[in-house]
């Protein structure tokens, strides 16, 4: 019989908290993590707001030498991975060669890149920090986590913009199903709140300019939405083969029952017409999980709060589930609370979806007041809702036309 | 601040070691756990702090804390 894969640990550091449980508490209560930017002078940005990790001191987690030689994005990955690893209790219950790491990032070490580029211009290329390359590269978070927890199995990184950590999870699940390893730390991290990071997205006209009201600026599906809000953080889960987890008595959060991955092959930033690519990803995920549209009890949407995404994702959901089922299925965007954590977003949202299944609570689209024309699904506006659901989907899309949907299932014991 | 103290401070900052580990006899690789990139970064730290350039042949000879202090003293950088 085919192997099944479950989540046995979760870790999040982000704008609404430094642990997964603190995040979930704030998500359920709809407490926004969006504020005016402090990490860099926002004066010349059109969008001056972001979801920063508040009061983050890497020395609270890492020794000085490691802290000095890791980019902020890697530090977030390490913090989230440690939390997930500790919660899973898998240490000493698995051979180090049978646990792997797949951690994605959309950008990688952009803070480090900017800093050393300045050094090179001002003081010469022979003053570049010798650790520049191994600090900046977007696979180093996976490498560092491997070193940190002593995971000697497969170790790699996925780079698909805002879908990066969704692909990390999808591929990790398939690797475990194939028997390559029994467990994988999978997720993503991003630290894009820098001069060129925010400046670049501002130039794309992708970010909200609701600078006077940060907490309601991310308004997925609302008629007054005006772009996404950029955020930072890290999220990692421990994925484990079901029997392996049950045998050692692990606490199981939820099952990852399938995934669907597609490409729009259409445009570098705009979603395909009617969200055609995303719809196919959802269909493939349901097929992989062995479920029908009527089985889906909740969808955690990509829901970025951009004009194009939200309307097209709505259409995609209708295509994938069929109009009648789509109208009955609650859909919410937790980006209304966290902002958009780019390469970490998908992993964060898979964790929230797993918690929704475990606790029977659907997180809200907290800032939604006036649904846009054509955005006519049940978006769980305003406040969280109790609902005992069995199956759920989590959508992610990335620049380049990457689409990934993760299917999750409630775990109800042996 | 003495030359020894300034050198010690840079080593603590770059390598994240404890002050008591930084004796004059301490070897950068075996005693202070510095790999070759660590040592190169350390040399750059001395260059920046003391305003000089240390060529590669000389740098490879600076294997202990004491040898660095001695080298800088010879360059009359101990004022």
C-alpha cells in the first residue's frame, strides 16, 4: 500500500509571532502584524508598510559566530526548523541519514547581497566578506538547517518565488512516499525588507500603498484592495511517514494527503486567464489525495490582495470545484493578517490549514469588508469560524507561473 | 588600549570565542576552531583595524595570536 505522510512538528517565526502557537492564536483572533517599515528607511518607497518580525535578535537563538555568518532569511529558517524539530520529538528516533531537509526561498540572502555590494563599490572587491557567497545563496538555509539538527539525508532547496515553500512540501511528501527517507524538515524562509527588495516590488506596482492604515492594508478579495503587503519570516514542518510516526507515538497534527503542481506557461507575473493553471493544480491535488470537490471543507487561498490574483483565484476555485461546490466551500486568506511572506508564505499557510483541521477552526479573511464584484465565495470575512472539516486545500502561486496546491486531511487517530 | 587587547578584541568579535581562550600561544586553527575562511576574514579584520595590507605569504605565517601581535609590533603599529 502507498505510504502516507503526516505532519509531526511545526515552527513559524513571522510578523504575528515567534512560535507556531503564538501565530495561530493571533491568526484566529485576526490580529494584524503589519506596521510601518523600520528595517530600512521607507521614505522613498511608495509602499511604506510591511510585516516585520518584531524585536528579532539572532543571538536569542544562535551562537555569535553562526549569527554573524548567516543572512536574516537563514536565521528565520533555522529558528522555525528548531521549533518544528523539537516539537516532533523525532531526534534519537530516526537514523540521521533517514531524515532530510527541503527549504525554499524566493530570493535568498538579499540583505547580505546589498551590504557586500556596497562594500565592493565603496572599498573595492578585495574587501568583500569571504563569507559573502555562502551567506547569500538561496540554498544555504537548507544547508544550515542540515548542520544544525544533524540531518544527513537528502538536502535541497526550491526556488519558485511565492510558491517556493509549497514546492518544498510537495516534493518532500513525494520523496517520503518513494521511500527515499522517512522524514523531512520542509518549509521556507524570506527576509526581503531591504532597499532593493521592497523597492523592486514597489516598482512593479505590486504593493499596497495604504500607508496610513497598515493593519487593514492587506485586503484580499475586497473591492478596495490595492496590492499585497510584503512580509518576512520562516516556516518549517516535520513531514514523516505515517507508520514511522505512529510506531514511535508521535503527536500527529494532520496528514498531507497530496499535491498538485502546474505551470501557467503564460506570463511572468500575471496569472493565466481565469486562473487556469491554479485550477489544474487544485484538481491534481484532489486527485492525488483521492478526494472529490464536495469533500473539500476549506481552502486556504493564495489571496494576495492584488487586483489580478484574487479575482482569478476565485475563478480558479470555481473551475476546480465546480460552481455549486465552490459556493458552499469556505475560502480564506490569512495574508489579510500576516501580509505576504513570499518564499515562506506557502509553508505558513499549510501550517494554518493543518491547525484548522486539527482544531476545527477556520481562520478568517480578517480585513474583508466589501467583497469585489466577481469575488462571491464564502471568504470567512472578519472573524474565525468553527467548522469540523475533514479535507482542505492550500493554494500558492509564484512569479514565473508556478502553481502548487497542497491537500491536507484531518488526522483522527490510528 | 594595548596592542594585545586590540588584537584579542578583534579575534573575539570575528571568531565568537571566549576571552580566556585567546592566549598568546593559541593556534587559530586547533585552539580557536578557525577554518581557512575564518582565518582570512580575521586577517581582513586586522587590516581594517590597523590600516595596513598583509600579503598572502605573510598571512599564512600568522598561525597564533602571539605571531599576529609580534607582526604588528614589527610594523610599529603598537602606538
